[in-house]
């Protein structure tokens, strides 16, 4: 088996050569579940674990391998020794009050933000997804599923165009096959794509269509709200017919942002364009005189819902950055306390 089939290229070859470890070999993480991994190697796929040295050096959860990562392994013990640099990474904030980063998928070229045209349809959630995708460095695309269940397709398309300007939109139905060929044509040999979306949106069904077999388990969604039952419980990379690669993910109700203001502005380019015309560079678009954003809302060129969504995500990012600063300050204080304790201990030892 050639590693080229899994996306190996000159970028990773150079990174691996710079390690200067001839006893190691490269592999790609195709499945991650708990502390165990499945690795694609030149000799085939094998199970692997982390070396003790790797665990000791890893700082946070983002330092651990994610699906799509390239790693250097000890072929004898099948232990991951090194993590190669990532070209791109799709990340979110971990659940709860912690401000740590969780890497959803690594070394991806395209992210398909999937959303159902049934009761799963939610443009506000899509805005959040797109802000996250722009931060990843990958190309965003919108995949609208369950076309067969929608009687207001044109209206839904217009709503999506308002929140995803400049992003390609694919309409699909895994049930009758519409749009699947269009999706397949966007999957390039050697490139890695990832599907993200709510549970029950039909990601696993679409992957089965692309694979031509039932590799992923599927279940009916709940009748009341079209929510899925989390059939997919882990992230996994598949090699599709034609040579493209696709990562499936467990369904998520909401992605908590972990990114920058620049990525948010790319997701809200219409707001950013109007904001550039404001009188004040630090305009909050609330009550300032000569605010071009508020003028756009008054004229109907920008919806109030769109602006409020931008404000909400902006507040979320600000809170994240404040919390990160506080965490960094606490970590620095703890570091200096430890240094001072060690200095005092060493001084007592010298006196005795």
C-alpha cells in the first residue's frame, strides 16, 4: 500500500526527514477512539498507541494526534513517537468552562458543513460552523441534505446565500441520489475532506453512498425534531473510490468557537464590508453616530438577525480570549511559585 493513497506529499516528507530518526516510519491516523489509534502504513493498517515519551511531552489535548494527523511511529512496538506539523486543523473549544482546544480533524483541504433541510435547518448554527471552518485554513462548503423532505427549496437557498456568501452550496438527498454526483465531483484524489454537522443530518448515509457500501451504521432520526441518535461514535478517515479521502465525525449540536476575530469577519463578510465604512474604527455597531452597519440594517441591506448573530459570536470570542489570558496568568504564577520553592529547597540543602 502506498502512503500517497492517504495524502502523503512533499510537505510531510520534508517534515519527516527533518526528524532525523531512521528507525521510525511515517503513518497517518485514520481512526482515534479514546487512547487507541488505527494507523495507515505502507504495510497496511495497524493498531497503535502513544509512547510514554510522547505522553510526557504533550502539553494539552491539542498536542495529541487527531484523525488526519501524520505521525512517526516505532514499527516494532507500533507506538507513536512524534507528531508531524499540521498544514490545517479544524478545532473547537472543549465543552464546559475550560478554554482548551480540541482538534476535530487535521490536514484537511475541504470542510463540508452539513445541514438538513428538515427541522435541522438553522442558518444561525451554520454561521457558527463557517466561522470555525475559516479558522481551520481549509476551504468551506455547505452541504444541504434531505432535499427530498423540503418543499421550500428556493426559500432555503436564499437564506443560505445570506449567511454563506461566496461559499459553494450543494443540495443533496441520499434517499433519491440527487446531488450525490455533484458532491462526488468536489472530492479530489489525494485531498482530504471532512463532514461536520448535527447528529441525524445524514453524514453517515452520505458516506455510505460515496463508498458504495454500508461502512457506517445509520439509524432513523427522532420523529419529533429530526435529531439523530449519535450512531457515529468516533472520527474515522475513509479512502473513497477515485482516491479522495473523507473524515466522518460524530454529530454535534453546536461548535464552540476557538479562533480569531479575523475568521469571524470572514464568516460575516457582509458585516465587515459595512463596518469598514463606519466613522469610528472601534465602532461597536450599537449606537455610535455614522455607523454604516446600523444604517445597512435600517435600509434593509443587512438583517437584524444577522447582526445580532455576529454580536453574539463576537462576545463569545471575547470571553474565550479573556479566559485564556486568565489561564495563562495562573499558569505563569504557578510556574514561578514552583521555581521559588525549588530555589528555597536547594538553598536549605546547601546550608546543611
